[in-house]
């Protein structure tokens, strides 16, 4: 039995900041096939905040305040003990990408957020990012251009894997070629 290799990944991070050096507390991603309109394997790991800060990740007070206002389930998930050290989480994500994808386009929710923050963490940790910079893609830009396509949330809001899954399904709805008939969106 052959394993399917994907060329698209939706990335979602949970962080304690919003700049390029934000401290990461969770990495979620899901591979997907845009043409077939299907989801592939997912990836999720929590990151030990202390290790992220020791590696140069920055905590922003306004982001911490924002997290205090989020739902209990999302807050408790990132606060639980047992997150991976950032270096281990980065290596684990790179391994998952290597086993799941080839020349993947990596989609993030904002041109300056998920992809930039994760790539910055790889640079600080002296590890190569597992995707080429020219394959960075912006889900938020597509979403702004296709406001008529409804978004459906799956799982827990602000859980990195749940958010990545919801965003990938939405992107598939917005961009899948089968969704267009005579140039008109369905």
C-alpha cells in the first residue's frame, strides 16, 4: 500500500506574541489535497513556553491578556504541563513534513503570522525550515477575496490543529476547481 504524499499544508500556531519572534506554545498543521478536496494527516504538538522563550521567543503582554479572555478549553490546553522543548517540536514538525509532503505550499492565516513566526523559530534554533520560502501562502488573503464562501469551525477555537483543519476545509471550498461552474462560484 502506497502512502499519499501531499503538496499543501495548512499551518496554525498558538503563540504568546504576534511579532515574527513570538514565543510558540502549539504547532498544528494538516496536509490536504486541493484538487481532490480531501484532508490528509494532521500534526499537533504543544510547546513548552519556557523553552520557546529561552530560544529567543518573545512574550507580548497584550497577547497574554487576549489569551486570558479565550475559552477555558483552549487556555487549559496551552497551559498543561508536558509541552515539547521548542527544538524537539521543530524537529518533529520537520520530520512530519518530510514524511507527509513534497515541495509543499504552506498556508498560514496571515502573510506575516504563522509561516513567518515558525520560520523565525527554525532560524533561531539553527534548524532549516522544512519548506521553501517561495512556497509560503496566505489563507487570509484568499478568505478576504472570497467572503461569500461560509466558514465552518471544527473542534476547539484556538486549538492549533482544530484551527488548521477548519481553515484547510474553508480553503478547499474557496479554491477547489470543482467549485466553479462557468466561472461562477457555487
